């Protein structure tokens, strides 16, 4: 995760295995459009009652819009929205999928959606805990939240986060008359010779508001080890305090040792009150 990133569908930095020299002049457009049909919302997976576990967002195939379509599907990062502050900070929990090894990892993040700087990132990693055991499968979201909730709540209070406000996820596609926003990803592709696969070298995310205009909210150059096969804006959370959203952008990353690939999430802030041309 990084700071000062504005959202679209291919983010996160890293560095690349060899052969990403000069990007080829191939630019692809990936759109997240509005439709004149019933909106598809993310499903909230509530295994047990209780906030914030019941806020978990599950992405539908319609939202993924071409990502993670192989027979192996994808391991996925998981987001649990917590709430907003009146000054534009968005708080959420991000759960890593555990690629290659079992090492449960959960991040509590408070992000300033005006700058996309993560003003707080508190990470729980199972392997770093006292008396930790290798590949302990008993550690999960519920056990980590229960153990840390008092400290988490203190941190959220410090940043004036109002829990449970603005946690509705508006997943694409949606009815144009209800949600007048459209996202377009502009990707410059290059070929990775080591793995003989086309990857995204540069990515921009554009938002258009019907009848108002458009603007770029993310410009990102992928690093060597990001291995982004494709990108997609999945939807957004809306601040209850001001005309501002937190866009959930995603990219499909090639698996560390091959399939399955990994769905990586990026949160990008967007001010809906200005900047459209």
C-alpha cells in the first residue's frame, strides 16, 4: 500500500522481474459503466453478528468484470469498512489472503481521502506475535479483532472516525439515473519476457460525472514485481459528511508461484464537488 495514490484499477508499487524495459505503445481502456438495469450491490458476508465483521464486502463477477476468470479464480484481499470522519478520513480493515504461506495479516488503515495518505496503518501479523506458532490456522479475523478491539477503537477515536457511517458499498454496474458516475481505466501495456505475459506498466483512472465532466483521479506506474495482468474499478464508499467518495480499485496480480493469482485492492479518494472539466 502506498501514500498519495488516487484511485483506479491498477495500483500498488513494487519492482519488476527483469524485462519491463520501455513500455510498448499499447493502451487499453477498461470501463466501469453505468447501466439501465437494476443495480448490483456487493454482498455483505455476515458469518456471525457484530460490527465490523458483518461489513465484509464480497465482490461479484459482475463487479470484477473480467478479472480472476481462470479456473483457479483468485485469492482476494478483503475489505471491512469501518466509517468516516467529518474531515475526509476513511477507516477500514484490510485482510491479506495468505499467498504461499499461512501467516494471518490484518491492517487497520485510516486514509485521508483528500491526499490518499494513510495517516494510520496498524498491522497485525501472526508470525510477529509473542509465542507465535508457524502456520497457526486458529488465528482469524474474529480472534484478532477481539484481542485488539479496545486499542483499535482508541485509534479510531483519535482520528474522529464515526463507526458505521458511510459503509454501504456501491458496486458496479449501477443504474445510471441513480449513480451518475462512470469509471474508465487507461492502461499502457508492456510484455514481460521472463514470464511471457503482457502486464500493465502504467495506469490512469478517470471518473466521469454525467452532465458535468471528467477528471483523472489516479496516475500510477507499476513496479517490476507488481505483475498486474488487468485492472478494474469495483465501486465506492460514500462519505456521509461531504460530497466525497472512496473508490475501490483493483488489479489482478500474477501469483507468486503461478496460479492462483491475487486480487489486490487500492482505495482512492475523490472529491465530487470540484475538478470536473
